[in-house]
C-alpha cells in the first residue's frame, strides 16, 4: 500500500443532506488512509435576529446545544461503526472560523465539508464555506459534492448505515 496522504482528518457535520454526503465521502478517504477522524459540529448563533441585544429566547441555547449534541453523537456513532478512530468536537460560532481554528489546533491534513447548492444572491449574501476555507486553511480541503447533482439541502433524516 502506498504512503498515506491524510493521517488526521477533520470533518464538519451538521446532519443535513450535504453534511451526510461529506460524512460518506470523508469516511471513504479516512478508511483508505487509516486516518484518525475529528468530527466537528458548530452551534451557529442567530445574530441576524437581533438576539444579541435583546438576549436569546428562554431555553434557546439549551435546545440548540442538545440538538447539535445529538447530531454530533449520531455522526460519531456512524464513523465508529465503520471502524474509524473518531473524536467529536462541538464549537459555538460561525462555521468557517471554527473549522479553521480547530484544523489549526489539531494540525489536520484534510478538512471535509459538504456543499449546499444555493442561488447567486444567497452565495453573495452568505458567502461560500468552501471558498472561504480555501483562503483560511493550511491543509487540503475536500468539498463533497452531491453525487446525484442534488438540489437544495433538505431537512436531515436519521442517519442510516451507509
């Protein structure tokens, strides 16, 4: 077997359809390279809703943390079921800076993220996680594209054995 390119991989996971595709593709790469995997779920705080000044609704943060913890546990379980060594991480903030920071802290060789197809206005307004990460990271980046040419991301369904 040839020398492994990626010994440590960070996968960003949010439980969405594109997140599941990234998890599936990242799993293949991790298995081929016998890599250690770090799975990251980011709790994104909705600053756009004016909650910063007014405070978050009662139980919002607790509910959101519990939801993200469930998604993270689901992903970690799926990776372990495939025989991978995996460690889960939860961060609070915006995805790009949190992914970049953790990738740097862990000195990973590869970051894996999903791609959510959006229109031009949405890309202009929100930016692109993949494009922004290209500028931020000091390692390789895999942006997992939908295999079916997929459309808009849907609500996540329970993770099945892939």
